[in-house]
């Protein structure tokens, strides 16, 4: 299983490295530079609002379906058509609640018009994830890896024509950016649905309300967890826009940094998408999952430190290079927010293991505490420090969740770290931070020093024993 994980992870990372950075830094960033921070902040705050109730579209269906099919593939016959009905009903509930809350919050006509399209896009995105969960749950990992970048690939082509193809003959509007996303999601959904049908050829559309009720009861804990997570990860942008006099501009500043954090976090999410069906399979067959846990954690820790530490150190030149409206304040926000990448990634490893084990009650308790902590911190800190306060609140909340999930895993499986393991990882973290600082104070172009820090941190993972070429080659050997 460890070999299968590493092979498919490398394929998944390769595909996403080709697509996701181009989307974030070429397409999404260019849109903000074209329309300005205020206009993009208008869109970004509405996008964050549409994500607040996003869990109502899924209520844990994707993770539940992935875990269930990994343990018993034949369940797809009973689940597929009934879950589709549940998804459609949930979409109606999500749309009504989101729009009603938006009206209660006093959103204006233009905000409401754009929000309707964003709500539709959220449904399409959620349905895409559900379709892919069937493919990964049935152990078609390579196919799922290829399909994981399909929607973004289509968006890149269409947005490139819109931004640089000069097909519009007028200034870019943020609404057009949202419409292109709708078209891309629809095209991807059609393709992925076709692939799923060809892979199974057993899907029938028969609705059984008893089975639907049974499924809903089973996924209720997943729904609660997803709702709590969406609140403590997306409330900040909404509160920034609502609490501050220049809320739209401040939300745009926050979006500059959050975009990069979100892009990096998507790579960590790739680990979770592979680990959930694999952990589920290992747990149900009572095989040892610790080797897979160690390998995934070591690889993810390397990625976290190699990206977050250099970005923290070189925050100013990065922000000024990426944005026309970059500032020292934006750089300060980025330097704090990017550190959240470390605990977020840890959550994707240990939280996935707990989810695969069915420990939803414990996860929900931790998430409920995180929601309370995050809202209190945002209300206090945004008023005093504006966007910087939101970044601090994010870092504190994510760190608390990471510590809680690690403690839960160690307690449930009675696992203890050896002194050698503690020393190995501590040495790696300390030497990585030292190297990053050394590259910061060195002379020369910042890009070269930034890349040097990433390269040396990668080498340090081998020197300290966190990773070894022998283990990697053995895992990916055909």
C-alpha cells in the first residue's frame, strides 16, 4: 500500500504542479491585477460567503462514499442513484439558506446576482468531487489523479483566451471570470460522469427512499464536521468585509495571501485524497497502517517546510513581485498566514486517519472548540489589527486543531514516539529554519536565494534521515 501511495502521489503532484500554480499565479492573480483589489475583494468576500454553507451540499457524502466503497466496492450499486437524489435536495437547501442569509445581511443587488452564480458553481464543484470519490473509492487511483485537474485545465484554457486572447474587446469584468468557471465545471462534470460509467457499466438510476434515509443517518457526523470546518476556515474573509469600513479593499489584501496559502493547501489535500481510501482499506483488513502514516507525514513535512519557511522569510519580494498593489502590510499578512500551511497539512494526515477510523465524534468536539476560538479571535483581532489579526487567528486555530488531532491519534492507537524519531524531526526543523535565515541575509538576487533555501531543505530531509532515496526508490519500483 505504501508503494501504491507514493507512485500515485508523485503522479498526482506532477499533474497538479503543472496545472494549479499556473491557475493561481497566472490566471487568478492576473484577474485581480486587471480588475483591482477592491473589485476582486468584492468577489473574494462573496466566494468566501458561498463557502460558509458549502458543507450543506455534501454533508460528508464524499468522504463517507470514498471510505465505504474502499471497504466494499459493491455498495456503488445501492449508493449511486440514491446519493445523487440527496445531492440535488441538498443543493436546493444550500441555495435557499445561503440566499436568505445574504438578504438578511443586507447584500446589494449586484452582490446577490453574483452570489447566485457562485452558489451554482459550488454545487457543480461539490458534484464533481462526489463523482471522483466513486472512482477513487473503487481503487482507480491513476484515473482519479488524471481527472483531478480536469476542471482547472478547462478553466485555464478559457480564461487565457479571455485575459490574453483579446476576444472580449473591453475591460475584464469579475462576473465573466465567474461565468467561465461555471462553463468549465459543467464540461468537467460531463466528462467525469462518462468515465465513471465506462469504468463500472453497472450504474442504474433507481431511487429507494428507505436507503436514502439510511445513508443520511450514516453521514450525519460527517456533515457536522464539514460544517464546523467550513466555519473556522472561511469566516475570516466574511468578517473582514463586514467589520471594517474599507472591508472590500481589506478583503482583497487578505485574498493576496490567502490565494497562495490555498494553493499550497491544495497540494496537501492531494495527500488526503489518496490516504482516505488507503487508510480505510488497511483499517478494515486490520493491516499495519503505521508505515504509510510515517511515509506520508515525512513527505508532507518536507513539502511544508520547503515552501512555508522560504515564503515567510521572503514575504516582501514575493508580494511585490506578484501584485501591482503589493505593500509592506500585505507582506506582513502573508508572512503570518503562510505559516498556517504547516498545521493545515498536519491536519490532512492525522485528520484523514481519524476519519478513516470513523472517529467523527472526537473530530467534531475538536472542531467545535476551533469554531469558538476562531470567531472570538477574529472579532477581537480584526478590530485591532485588521487583516493581520485575521491571519493570526487563522494560524492559532489551525495549530490548535493540529495538536488536538495528533494527540487523539496517539491516544487511540497508544503510539509513542522514540527519542530517535523526536531527534530526527527536531533536527530537520531547526536546520531548515537556520538555512532559510542564512539564505535571507546572504547577498544576491532574492529569487536565487529563495530557490536555494528550498533546495537545501530538500537535501536536509535526506541528511537528517527524515527521507531516504532507498525508501523512495523501493516504494516506486515497478
